């Protein structure tokens, strides 16, 4: 994949892409309030709000949110304003909830964030922070695929046509000099669009030979005998690329900046704690997955999956631009305008107060 590029240009997305990107990356229960955190005695409401409604996926790449919920970071910063939580299974439903006001702030992948922004002509959301990088792998049946060149002619799953992993795989295929029709998935490699929840069963049944998927799906396949052939992070400069961002409803950001700042402070504190206490953080994230979905991950899946994800406050804006360029190159996306998709003002305020380095919007910030 190419190095980070300058981004003040016509970018790519999503008139051609349905509001379905990243649909299979979540494992939690959709639209189910799990808000059980207790408000501290004597705490005060922020911005006069009774609650702030926070959405996220039941997915390890949303570990910041999982840990923030489980360890009470959000509630601590919101004081007497209740932190109300809703886990989702898919990006589209979270975007719909944001548009409807059912949630105020959400953790979400890059493709649905771009999609939601462009579908509304830049009026419904902003990306206000980063959360995670990495956690995506090409895993294969070692009996059928022993090297990267062996991928040619095989059946490889991605979560959904046009989603973040699908675009990355199509771009990698093109870099090998192979050809695949992006819409049908047919060509030198058969790209089989498969819901992450059923991909392990498809692998066991032999209907796919491997998959380019996020965690924990990749590690679930490994537990079924697959092998990691490629970690997507190895294809990126500094081995970093955005996999999870924080978004907010624009009206909520305008009307309640103190509440947004409190959630961002909690996110920064959660990431700091995650990186300082990786084993405890992994356990907390898995415990919250168990609460949300009724089933925590087994150590054989949890341990390698967690290890491959980097938790960061940086939204890695230049890589979002590159991902969009790859989608254009694949013929999946058309030409929207992403100027103004970021507003990192409050995040950088929090980072400065914490004595940490500020982050950049790669020229796509609000003017």
C-alpha cells in the first residue's frame, strides 16, 4: 500500500456503496442498553444532560469502548450525567441510530463513518478521535495455501462488498497483478462476501479457503486450524492504519461540547490504562463482551486477537484518505468530498491537558 498521501483533493466514496459497510464486524447485541454504571455520590450533571448515549460494536477492535464501559471510565468523567450504552452488530444500524438521536457518540469503523458523512452531504456526523489500529489478517487453509502466490485461484472471504477489509483485499490483489471484478468478486481470486459470524463455519465446511478479516474472526479461524498468512499492518507505513474511530452527532457536538469533551477524556484515560495494563484490559474487554453478547471469547481466540490491535487516540486521518483512494481504485466508490469530516479540537484540548502529543486531521478538518 502506498505511503500517506496529501489529502486536499477529490476523494472517494460512497455514492456507489450502500449504507452497509462493516456490517459483519460486530458481535454484540444490537440496540440494547447495557448502561449499568453507577453515578458517583455528589457528582454534577454536565451541560445539564440527564444522559449521554454511547454506541459501540461488540468487537475487540472497539476495545477502548469495551474497557471504558466495563471499568467505568465514561461514567466517572460524565459525573451525574448517566452514561447510557448500546452495543451494535453493524455500522449501518449505528449510523441510523446516530441520525435518529438514539445515540450521541459512537465507536465505528472508517467505511461507515465516511459513508454516513457523505450520504448526508457532510451534515450528520464528525470524526472526533481515534481508537484503534490494526487487527486485520489474511488467514488461510495451510493445506491449500502455503505462500502468498497460492492465493490465486482460491476462494477468500471478506466481510462485505465494499467494506474496509474488502477494499483492502481488492487493493492487495491488484498489487499482485491479478484481476478481480470488484462488484461480483469473480476473477483470478474468488472474493466471497461472508458475514463474519458465519465465516468460521464456512471455513470448516470447506466453502472458503481463507479470509481477509478483522479480529476476533481471524483468531477464530486460526482456532479452527487456519494459519495467518499476512497481517495487514505489515502493508502500511509505521504498521498503522485506522480500524476504529469515534464519531459524534454534529448537533450534539455543537450543543454539548463539555459532554463530548468528557467522553473524549474518558477515552484517552481508557487507552492509557489499556496500554499500561494490557492483561487486565484484555480481561475487562472480554468481560464486557460476555455481558453484551452472553458469550466471552476463549483464551485461544482472545489472546492473539488482542495482541494484534493497537489502541491509539490518533485517528490516523491520512490512512483514512488512503483507504478511500483504494476504494476508488477498485471501482467501488465515486467522488464525494471529505473536507470537514474531522473535528479534533476537543481531543487535542484533552491531549494537551494530559501532557500528550496532539494529533493531525490530514487537512480534512473543519475550517
